[in-house]
C-alpha cells in the first residue's frame, strides 16, 4: 500500500525565524483541518511552498527548515520572490482568480506571468516525482496548480492522481476568454478524478472540455486518449465538532473568563436589549460583495427607518492580497462607504456599522458567531463560503438567522437559510426585515435541519469521500471485463499468430486505422498507413479485410488499386483481391426518399451538420456542430427516426458524432461471419473503435482475438488505450 501525497500552494504549517532558529507551527482551519484524516501518521506527505522565499531563508537554516517540516510530514518547494510575484500574485491572482469569479474586467492576460506559472507548476511536479512511487496516491489542490496533474502523468502514466478545485469553475463563455484555455484543461485532465464543490461548477467544466477539446463526455466521464477521467462534486464541509464544542465551552465562561470583545458585546446588548446584531465576515475581496452589502444596508435603513438604532452591522474584513491594485482600491471604497453611512445615520448613542479591518483569533470569532442574531453573507461569487457553515455550527440553542447569497457554493446545501440575489437590494432589504422578525420557533426549525446536515457531512467526510472515489476510479480499470492489451498479452497473441496455418484480420478504418475528420471525405490514408496495410496484405497465409461503414466509391478510390479485401457500408458490399464490389446482402434503398427530408430539416436547424449519402444508407454527421447542441439534436433525431421506421426493416446506428440509417439485416458482424465461412481459419483477429464494431465482437467465434480502441464498455476481449497505439500493435504482426 503506497503513501498519500498532498500538494497545495501553501504547506499546512507556518515557519517562524527568530534569533537564528526556525520553528514550524501547524496551521488551523481550512484545508489543513480538512486533510487531517488523510494526512496522518507516516503514510502521507504534504508538499507545498513554505511561505518564505529563497531570499528570506538564510542558507545555513535550509536543512534545519527541512527537518522542522519533516516532523510535520511536510516537504517544501523552494520559490524565489520573482516566482512568487509571477506565479501567485501574477497569474494565479490577477488572471485565474478574477476570471473564475466572473470579474473579467480585472483579469490580466500577461504572457510573462503565464510562463512563470508553467515553470512553477513544473517545480511542484518535479518535487512530487522526486518523492512519489508508482503505488502512491496523489491529491493536488486548487487553482494555483492546475497544470501539475498532467506534468506528473507524463512521467508516471499509471500513478493515481486526484485534483480538487476550491473556487468556482466558470461557464464556457467566460472560460473561453483565457488565452491558455486548452493548456489549463489538458493540465487538469492529467488527473483520474477532478472534484468541484457543486454540480454547477462540474457542469461548466464538462461543457468547456467538450467545446474546446472535443473530447467525448458521457455523464461525468471524460474519454481522453488512454484513460477515463471522472468528474464529480464534493461540497466541502467544516470541522463541525470544533465549532460546536467551542460554542458550548463559550457558554460556560464566567464574566471574568470572557474576552474583552465579548464583554463589549454584552455591554452593548444590555444597553439596547431589543436591538439586533448583524454579522458579516469576509476576506476583503471584490468577489465577496462587501461594497454592495454596505449599499444594501443603507437601502434597508431608508426603506425600513423604524430599525434605525435597532440594528448594528458588524463587518469583519480580513486583509487579503493588499499589494494587488484592485484590493487596494476596494479597501479605499469600503473605508469611504463605512464612513459615509455612519456619518449619515449615526446618532449620539448609535453607530450603525462597526467595521474591523483585521483578522481575529479563533476565540473572538466564536464571540461574534454566538453573539450575533443574524449572519449576513452576500458574496457575488464564492466557491463555497465556510463562514455560513461555521455560524450555524455555533448556534447551540438553534436560534439565529442566516442570510446567504445564492451565488455561494454553500447555498446548494443550505436551503433553509434565507437565500438572496446579492444584486437585488429590494430582496435583501425584505430578507433583513424577515430575519429581524422571524419567530424563535421558525429559527430553531430551520437551523435544526442545517445543523444535522452539516454535522453529518463534515470536512473529514468530504476528504474521505474524495479519497474513496479516487480509489474506486483506480480500481475501475482492474474490474473492467475487457483486459488491457499489455505487452505480455500481446506476446501471447503474436505467438498464436505465428503458429497459425491460416489467418484472418478484420480492421475497422475510421477511429481505428485513421483519426476522425470533420469532413469524412478528407480523411484519406497517409503514406505510413499504406505501407502498413501493404505489409499486412502481403503476409503469407493471411487474409486482411478492411471493414468500414464508408461508401464503396470512396474505398474504391483509396484502396481498390491495392487489391485489399474490403467490406463497406457496414456489410452491404464486399470486394476481394481487387475485384469489383458485389452485394453481400439483398437490400433496398427506396426508403431513402422518405428519410432524406427529415435529415435535411435537421441540417437546416443544426449549423455545422451535414448528410452523407451512401448507396444503401444515409448518415447525418454533427462533428462540426456545438457539442451540447449537437447531442441535443441527435437525441431529438433519434426519437423521430425510431418512431418513423418502427415498422420498416431499418435501424439507426449511433456512431462517433454520426447517426446512420440502414437496413436492419446489415451489420459488420453478419458480414465478417460470412467471410469466415469461406475457409478454415485457425487465427482470427478483429479491431474497431465504436459500437458498430461491437457486432463483429459479438458474432465472431469466442476464439477470435477482439480488440476495442478506447475504454468504453465493450464485448471485445481486449482493449488498447487510443488510436495512436493501433498501428504499433499491427506492425508487430509484420515483424
């Protein structure tokens, strides 16, 4: 059993240099807490940046730092100040962060920053590869390291890799504006499992993969080259017990044991016993909507003037990225708004807003959570927002009201809160009014449901669920009925091939011997393929057949002069040893006049699609259409055709971005079995990539060596990972 390697931008420990000595202090909260169950004992390692640049670390302390981190199961990646500027403050926080939070106007697309981001990601990948063994499990975290999975995969193709994105993944229309969009997607697809907080983020990612990379997506599986990548949602929880227990201990404190902040809060409550405290806690980030929240509060006071001197808004803004220009401007805006609103509404005994620009210790956080009647959290876009969960966890008597933006990831799990659109001041004002007047019984009923859910799906459960899913993905290949064509298995096949007296090879064309093309008429064979087919066709005691759904005119032009054996149009026509094509099946084509107008109507309504007319079949191609729209139209067409041909001897073949209507008594299986009956073959081989080839795999004798190209569900005995391995496999027959 291998170890688990966790990778994040920052390590779960903080380094402190004092008087020439170094100390490592474990971090609290957030990811460090969530990974406690995974990062434990001697079977795990956490790799990340220490928080100190190369320039800040005295050379004589470098080994001391390594030893201090090792005591906490950690290992550092060394970064220079220039690398931190370009990678973290540059591309990560001036490009990805605003873009993924829908602040396109703040996104900077600088090539230099991108190049530093790539280089630093490679540094992280190299640090992992140095420590990783083949049986290890690797879990990469967040937007700073999106290229790392593929960088690891290139060097360790069989290692198990998971990736989790802790921020939103934007819609395709936003993501497509990123100049390096394909590289980011390909970097992420190096993972076996990609996790998001919500299904919406998962859906956006899958849409971008389909539209930008053109990969096949089935439910939440992505078929990429030699692998299936699983995408799923795992809403991150909190350390519920920690917050709940802290709140219970807080209740037991005597007046003397209470913090200064708690005593001030108590004093305020005694002076105005019917007044309510409204709490907002955020990092000072433009995605949190703090400025809009202040404007909404002003709107509320004007709409419901009876609550002047009856409510107080406590805003705790935790400093964040203060060297980034947008954050500096945001702080200035928030400072001015607080000053203006307090100036407009304050009385001798009442200041509407208490504003704190600082971080507070855990003890004071509990003071604020337990003392506030309402938690008001209105991010404009937020991956999760754990503050909402923390507030609910501390409400020991189940009172308190949570007002939460529907743009926060946590809103999907917290429907019992008052969900609002952070841009709708009218709705926000009414929600504040509802919260201030909500009966105690209703508060307790809502919070009872929330607390039960949050206690059950805590941060430890989140981490364990992700790791279990990653392990299941790792086991998926092992439980596949079809076996991977390994070198060992291929050697056995080649041994049987060499001993056979009469051999028969069936080779599919599109998606097997040749890649797909948006225009099927332009996907002709290349010089290398001709050389391979010539070599196979000239083997002694061997018959080779090209088996395809293509029309006989195209194959006549491409292959008839070569005198290859060919079966085309899914088994309607056969040509042997360069002879003219003859019909294998007695089929009709009078039905085409009825079906063609139906397909033409779908071409008219589906830009990019077109009809390919063969002698005895019609094919509707939609490879050039928008992937989502094409799939929608294909499902619609399938329904129409199924009802239209119900009583006719016709069937619909759903291939790779193509739907073909043909006679029901024609398929590749029937054709290949008829060929087998013409001689006594003691070695039969068949290879293909889509479900039209499944007829061959199912109808040929069990002794046939059947090979599927790709990992889709198949009746074939073996599979190979992708088309790029097909020719190498076939060349082995000619060695």
